[in-house]
């Protein structure tokens, strides 16, 4: 009964009532649009790099596109292994294979180019703040990124 009253209220208030699957699709599209774009990473409160987050095919990836410290601008991932060893950090994909699950992007990995280590990660977005939580075993660390160009 409460659900019916809520739907009647929404319709009378001018909201469009959608079927469950269509509503989920709209929420997923909003989440994709909310995470995609340029984000600034921070180290000790100072902008460190600009990362481009791309949502495509139901997955999210992110790559470093700019490093602000001139000394690190041409850095190589010398501690990375395999195909990433000695690749330029600018252009390096640091987040891979995240998928949306109940409002949280999870199931992927994040690469720390300073150490060459891969960690499990998840991302949430609240307005112009992206929160990345990375962990290995019981040890975790959380970082906040800020949208490079805030939404109005």
C-alpha cells in the first residue's frame, strides 16, 4: 500500500514513473556520467596529477594524463613489472576493470606507479569528490580525488 501511495504521489508531483529495469538503466547511466572525466589526485594536500577516468562497456578505467611536479613529469614506472616496466607514468593506465555494483565501482585493480604494486580497489563518487579505496589483505588506504572542472 505504501508503494502505491508513493507512486501516486510521484505521478501527481510531475515525476515520471518508470519500469524497474528502465529506472536501473537510468541510475547506471547517471553513475557512468558521474565518474567519467578529469580528476586531480593529491599528495599531502597538493595536486599531484590529473587522471582521466573513462567508462566504457560497463567498465571503468583511469590513466594518468599529466603530472604537475616538473621533476616527475617524465618519470618511468621503473618498479612496475612485466609489460609496464619502464613505461612512462604519463599515459599509464592505473585503474582497471571496475564495474558498478549498487552505486559502488568495484572488482578492479589500481596500480601505484611509485611502487609498481597492484591493489584491489573500489571507487565511490559524491558530487565533485571521488573516493578511491585500495587494499591488500587487511591493509587499506583511501584517497580523495577532486574533479578537475567542477560540475555546476
